[in-house]
């Protein structure tokens, strides 16, 4: 029995809040999956040693393209917060092809 393989899939990766990522830094995406979170379905992005939840407003867009993000060809770039017209703050990010 290969305990290293078993333990590799049973131990979760640390979650980093989106706003804790460095501004304008490219983080290689190893995969994206849609999971049921506290506020409904949301994308969970695998960045290698960590995972990041994206806002659930992006779920519908990512759902049709999940398989494209498994090859490591794309990066997540955090752009900071934007104040909306109603005074709330919205996390801004983009996906770039590497």
C-alpha cells in the first residue's frame, strides 16, 4: 500500500482569501472545480500549494470551461478591490494565458 499517495489526496491544501494574493502577480492555475460553498456554488482554483475561492458571480462562466484549466496554461491575476455604486467592495481579478 502506498501511504504517500493516499495521504496526498486526503490532506486539503490551505485556502487563501482572494484579497490575500499579491496584486498583479500571475498565479499558475492547475485546475478549477465548482464546489458548494457557504453562499452557494463557487469556483475553487488550485494554485499548486494553495487554493482560492472565486466569487460565486463567476460560477456560470467557469462551468462551461473547467476542462481548459487543467493544463497549467492559464494564470490568475488579482487586481484589487473596486468600490461599487452602492458602496460595497468587489474583488477584481483576471485570467491570463501564460
